């Protein structure tokens, strides 16, 4: 008996799905669907978005997204990070409905060459700093308000 062909998902398979479908990602061609994040997650992302977004806007460093936006890393690897940043000299990778290539910053990971590396882990009282966003400095406890 022949083994059925495995379908590897791509952008063409998901680009017309409604936004209300929740988070949709593709990992090694597999379709991963998950519900929208809960309230605590959303509040933390909002606070991070305020801190990081204001810094990026004031310094005119590039474009920052503080809500899930589709990122295509290759044909069969697509993510929707909570936060991402693209430096101003790479804005050409931003399309209307997706980012075509790796952003410069996703959460606490930063692009090093063509791979991501963890920039650090921060606890309340520490100072969050980024190699990508030189000068950004805040206490991570400030994003955990009322949690």
C-alpha cells in the first residue's frame, strides 16, 4: 500500500484565512493553530509594546509591531511573534500582510547573521538592555503590572 503524500503548508495555504481564526503558524510545513493569547499575556505584550515601541519611535530606528504579524522565514516556516522589530535599512522586507524574512528582534531573541540567539533573561530589578536597541533600558517588573 502506498504512503499518502504529506502536504507541507505554505503562505498560499493560509493567506486568505480570516483573522478570527486565531494564531496560525507553520513549522516545518506543519500547520499549527492555537487560540488567541489570554489576558495576562496580552497585558504583558501591551506593556512591552509601550516601552519598546516608544523607544523605537523616538529614536527613529525602524518599524515595530506589538501584535501578532505574520513572519515568513522560509517557504515552510512561518511565525506570528507577539512583538517584532525591523531596522529602517531593512524595511523592504515588510509587505502589507507579512514580513518576508527575519525581523531584527523577536521578543528577547535577536538576529545574529541568519540565526536567532537569546539576548538574555531578565528578572524584576534587573535592567533590560538590548544589543539591537542600544540605549533601551527598563525594569522588567514594569511590564508585570497587576499580575
